[in-house]
């Protein structure tokens, strides 16, 4: 397929993984799965959040961290993009930053192996769920500060990671800026995934008239967590084109036609119809009397 023509559809793949704590083993799994995806015709391949290692213990994570010039996931992805002549999108991996900080960083590589761009997860998963499940991502990771889109010969891509999916303004900004494909690599917890994963992804696709590609972690991990899986590719009308199971490695592939984005946005031009507005707060008389009492 000539991936230089923007008026042609292309095959995209989302790779579901169950990453452990060893970056080398995870890089080997990623390479095997990317090669399998390309054998199925994919020219864009996305991996999940934290492809390189899922590790809750901060000290143990710090012990295996590298900066991006030495990271095995980064070097393996660049090698695969160059060798296979495809776009490789590492959903994210943990990258060492100065002063002991860590970035939850995604990478996009071109078919010549060059890095096109990176994206650091903006919104930190600081939550207290039912049954005592609690997460404080901000205790370990430095949040990103910039949204990003990439204009490729295939289409224009917008970037997000996992918890970002709960912040519609990020996706709206990317869509308004021209993004036709919105990406949401993730490591959703089983609890939140069962409740919200599919509906959030489909909502982001529908409200922006865009494709959504979401490669996920799925299964029971070495660090004790359980992730939801169910990687998905969704079209601009909200139709699920491909979906994985709940646990273990899997590859899903779907055709992405950027012209479908134009068609859907032509039918429902909500990106153009949006208007600025003010927000007024009005107190009831009862509330006013209560305040004066």
C-alpha cells in the first residue's frame, strides 16, 4: 500500500499486552506482536500505555528506568518502524527525567525510524475507588503540559493516554485543530474499565467525529494489578470496528478511511457549530432567605 496518499484508507492495529516488570521481556513481546500486526497488513501500529513495564513499586521502577536515548522500548520501536516501513506508536513507557522525575511518555516513529513526536500524559490518575483500590500517579510521574497532534501522510493524529479520556476538552481541542484519529493507549483498571471504558471511547469518537484507536493492557500483571483489556478501534459514528478480549496478548486491525471523518463531520458539524457562552449562577429565593437567616 502507498502510505503517502492521504485519500486512501489504511490498516491500523492496536496491540493488547500484559506487560510485566522487565523492560527487556516486554520489548521482545512488543516486537513479536508488531511483526504479527504488519503481517496482517497494518501500516500504523499502536501499543498500550506503559508498554515497557507495569511496576507499582516506585523504587523498583526507578531501578530499571532509562532516559529515552537508552530506553529499550524506544530503540526497539524505532528499529521496527525503519525495518518494516511503518508508523510505530508506543502508547507510552516510563522515561527517566532529571531530578528523579518520571515521564509517562508516548512516542511516534516514522517509516524511516525517525521520531516524529512525543506526548507526556497530562492528567494524573489520583483516585480512590471502591473496595480500597487507590492510585496516586502524581506521586510518581511528572504530568505533561502540552497537547499534541501529528500531521502524517495517513491522517492527522491526536494524542492522549488512559485517564486523559475523561477530559473531553483535550480531545475537542485536538479535533478542532484537525485531528482525524484520536489515540488513547491505556492501562485501565478492571474496576473502572468494566464501568466506563467503552462508553468513554465511543463518546470521544462521536462528539468529535473522529476515529479512536485504543490499545490496552489486559490481564493479571506481575506487580499485582489487574487491567481491563478490551482494546478497541472505533469509527467516527461511534461504531466499534474491532475489539479485543479482556486479558492477554491480542492484535486487532481495522481499516481507517479519513474521508469518513469528513463525511460524518459534514452530517453533524458540531465542531463548527460550537459557540462561546457565559455561565450564570442563580440562587433561589429560599436559598437567599436561608443565607440571610
